[in-house]
C-alpha cells in the first residue's frame, strides 16, 4: 500500500523557518511526481509546490516563490519542503501528495488532484 507520512510541522514566529519531510513507501518513488498542498480552515486546498519524478523541474505558487524550496531524494524516498520567511498567511495543514509521472495531473502540476496524499502536518505561524 502507498504510504505518505509527513513530519516537521509546528508553531513558528513570523519570519521563521520550517522544513517539512514526507517519507514515502509502497511504490516506486522515482516514478512519481510529488507535491505539497495546503488547506487552511474555511479555505480551499491550494497547491503550493510540485516536483517532477527526476527532481529537475519544479513548480511553486506565486505566493511562496522566493521563500519555499521543494526537493526530493529518490535514494531515500523522501520529499522535502524548506519554508523560509514564513508569514501568518502560510498557516495551514500541509499535505504531501504523489501522482504517477505519466498522468496529465502530473504534467500540469495539478497537485490538489494527485491520487495519493498523506495525513498532513500542521504549520502555524504566529
């Protein structure tokens, strides 16, 4: 079974940093594109950042460009999200997501529609 387990969330002051990790298992990690999406209370899910299966192409939503960096380690089956200069509006539950690399959702970086997702990790900036 596919498992995605996020970690690294927490409470941080504005301007601070956090590094989220997502440990993947149960599938061929290097054959899937990966991403992070977030959801704040009362708001729709928002795709934050995505990365292709090889790790050489990334996507980020405009609101996090220059602050967040997505990366992956295919040898460790792990996805990362380095978040710097955090703002109160970044407060949300952050989810790791995976999609087969050949799918249209992957090619379009439509992260909120990726087939597999984890349970989430809470990020609070206050």
